[in-house]
C-alpha cells in the first residue's frame, strides 16, 4: 500500500484497470432481491396512478417494474416546478453546460463503487427472471449497478462536460469502464457489504492523501472535489458553489430532520491545500466516531450519524439552523463548513418525505435513494430521447412516490 501512494505509482502498481461497482445500488439491490416480478410487456408509455391527494399515505403492496406516474407534489406553489403531464410549465434557468461558470478551477466527482464478483447475484446472471428492462435495454443484477454508475457518469458529462469522474474501488473488483474524463482508482481496503460505508470514508481519506502529495508536486490549476453517492443525477453546474461561497473548505447537505439532518451522499471539498487538509481531518474525525459509536447502526446509516455527531459536538453549533432551507457557513473544528439545503443540492424522491413540498426550480442534484434506482435509469432514458431537462424533472417529480423493483 505504502509503495503505491501517488497517482503515477498507483497506476503503475495496478497496470490493469480494475473496476468496481457501486455502493448504494449494490447494497440496495441486495435488500430488494425478494420483490422483483419478471418484466412484462407494456404497451402504454407510462402508467398513471390515481390518487386521492398528495399526501395520502398509500399502502404499497408491490414494487413496480415500469414507470408509474402520480400527481406532482408542490402544485400551485410559487418557486416549485409545475408540470402538465411530463411537460414542464416552468422553464428552469440552468446554466448552459457548454459555458461553465467556473472557468478557472476544475471539478472532479469522486465516488466509491465496487462489484461483488462471487455473489449469488452474479451467479444468477442471465436467468431471464432476473433481467430487468429499461427502455430497450435489459440488465442482469450485476449489470444494474453498472448501469446506475454509467448513468451517474452520463449526467455529469452532459451537465458538467468540463468535469472529471474518479471512481475509487476495491482492487479485487473486476469491472471496466473506458470513457474520457473517467478514472478508476483502486484503493486497498475492506469492501465487504457490511463494512462498505466505513471503507468509503477510508477510501476518501486515502484519496485526499494522494491528492495532497500530488498538490505538493505541482503548482497550478486547482481541482475541487465532490464526493458523492453514484445514485445521483447532476442537474446543474455545481462548480458554482465554489465561486458563490468563496470561504468554505468543506460543504455538506442538510435537511430538516431531527435525527439525521445530514446526508453523507454529497460532500464538497475545496481543492486547495488547506481545503484538502481540513477535509481530511474532518473525515478522520467522522471515521473515529463511526468506529467507536455507530458500528452497530445499520450499515447504511452509521456514517450519517457519525457526520452529525461531529457537527453537533461543536459547542457553537445550533441545529435549529437546519429548520430553514437556506445555505449557511459555520466554523466547525477549525474548518469553514458550508451547509447547503438538500431541497436544492440533494433533492430526493419522494421529495424528501414530503418536507420539500415539490421540486425547487433551481434543483441541482437529484438523489435516487432506496427503491428509486429504476427511476434514475428511466429518467436518463427519457432525457436522452427528449433532451429537455425540465421535462425530465417533471417525470421524476411525478414518479417519486413510486417504489421500484431495483
Ligand atoms: C382516475 O380518477 C378519475 C376521476 O376520479 C377517473 O375518472 C378515472 O377513471 C380514474 N382512473 C383510473 C385509472 O383509476
Ligand atoms: C411556473 O409556471 C406556472 C404555470 O405556468 C406559473 O403560474 C408560475 O408563475 C411559474 N413560476 C415561476 C416562478 O415562474
Ligand atoms: C435503443 O433505442 C434507441 C432509439 O429508440 C436506439 O438509438 C438505440 O440504439 C437502441 N439501443 C439498443 C441497445 O438497442
């Protein structure tokens, strides 16, 4: 491991590019294993669900294997996307991807992804009952997590074409990706399913160490980092945050949720030496808290609980600030931390369990948590045929309450 520190040497140590699939999707695929019906032919383009009202809780008895639309949340609210069918009535004002605002600095998305080669999932590969269909493509279980990773990359390349994607992965994991601006970086560690969230933080830290070494070798263009889950769709230029909020070193997303206000699926780090050092210290603290306090928490949640613990243990921090969906900066343990509202920077179906009240017109990231993975692929499929990002957002908004089969 030591001998393999540094980009060059790292790649040299692993002359073959080893590939690894994706954290969340893999975990959740596993959890949802029991539900899948075999795909049926659907002649209608979309199904439309009738509903007695936006917030009427519905008993979901099965997970859907095709796109299902319901009512759009936030109807009639100002500053929320309004839709007719899947046509957006508001034309959202996104930045033009070919004219990025951050001309000076680069942005790289960093995600951890691994494939479990010897899992029962892989053995079931190819059985027709395990194939799922989105658009005209069918996927086996292992192919599904790969498809999610590919769509993650596709959205970034279309919406932020100047940015790069770095995939941190288990050297044992065997997958391949050959795309411009995408780097697969094997990092030694313990990537088993139940340790994955812990390993993810370790891999982030190792990555920051590698960056730091690189930074000291070369003076030049700064690259900022956005550490994210790979089940997100980037909708707008995220480079803007580094310009708009000049002072922060680390950025997190928050929502108005008492026990878990912070989501670990989006962590931005300013790519300066100071930013990388502070981010490293911060993540190291999160790792320690995770290991010492939350190892028994669900394998999905320990990192978020640890993240919040580190923030709230700062004496000057007031969690009441999370009740208002407004960005703010706070010094935490010597680092200037920017808190961004999930409603805009980590919007999640079904619109944040209702608390977002629809979709803000300036939404920048959509996070397909839990049983919405199919929706991510359907959304990309729709966007690639319609080329209209606002219409695609209507599709996501109307479908966000549907639970899907993978
Ligand atoms: C949906 O509700 C409308 C109005 O109540 C009704 O006319 C229509 O038949 C319903 N559609 C379905 C698919 O249940
Ligand atoms: C969004 O569109 C709706 C319907 O056309 C309109 O009433 C509303 O004012 C628009 N909102 C904004 C902020 O432009
Ligand atoms: C899926 O359909 C689209 C257009 O309908 C076509 O361009 C594409 O090549 C098809 N993909 C596959 C894998 O058949």
